[in-house]
C-alpha cells in the first residue's frame, strides 16, 4: 500500500510542477499553507502569471492581427525568473477584444527547465481558460532522478490532477528513485 501512495505522490510531484501555474492557483496554495512564505524556487514548473517579465528570443517574430496570434520562430528561448522554455516555434493566441491570452503552443524540440525539473516533448500547449497543460510527442518529465514517459501528459492545474498516456502500442514508463535513508 505504501508503494501505491508513493507512486501517486511521485506522479503528482512530477506532474504538478508542469508549466504555467496561474496566479490564482498559486494564491490558493499559499492560503492553504496558512500564509507561509514560500522559499525561492518553490513554485510551479513553468511560467507563472506573476508580474515578472518573460523574455523571448527568436530568429523571427510575426504578429498577425487577423488571426490574433504572435509567432516566434527559430531557436526560441523564453525565460521567466528561474524557468526557461526552448522550442523551434512558439505561438501565442489572444482574444481580439480583451487582448487576454487564450493559449500558448510550443512546437518542435520542446524543453522546459526549472532547477532540477525538466520536461521534453514535441509540442506543449498551455490552455489559459481551462488552466490545462498538454505535453505531446514522446513526453518525458523528470525531477531529479525520477522520470515518467508517455506519448502525452495532460495536467489539470486547478484540479492538481494529471494523466499520462502511452502511444499506440506503447505504455507509460515510470522510474522512481527512493530518497537516501535518513541516519
């Protein structure tokens, strides 16, 4: 039974920190902690809705007002605080009237790094309204020596719930490395 609890905890620990945890979800966590101050590096994996700037570098940028998109192409590197996203292409879609973000899609050789956490895949979609993150195409999420692999990882931020799916003919692979024994 303990292995089952550890596996669920590991899955949550690996998936929970996936990308773009919104400010609202962060506030709920802080309230649940009774107002404890968070230490540096103890946040969701990925970009947050904080006021910290996101710096994006790419070979080209194209804004398309008819499609309400901004597309960054070629060696894209997006950085916010201690989180860095790498991709071939990054597409941001926004609402034409409110100018609010709808979703962000990173395509091609996607890699997200924060401290000892890493996620890779061929496509990552951050759906703002649903507060959902989908990592597709040989998705791998690592934290320290722990690792989970599947064709797709779906993380529901508000529900703090994730699903890892294997592809056609393949299964989900998980490696759990127990912490060192305390003396």
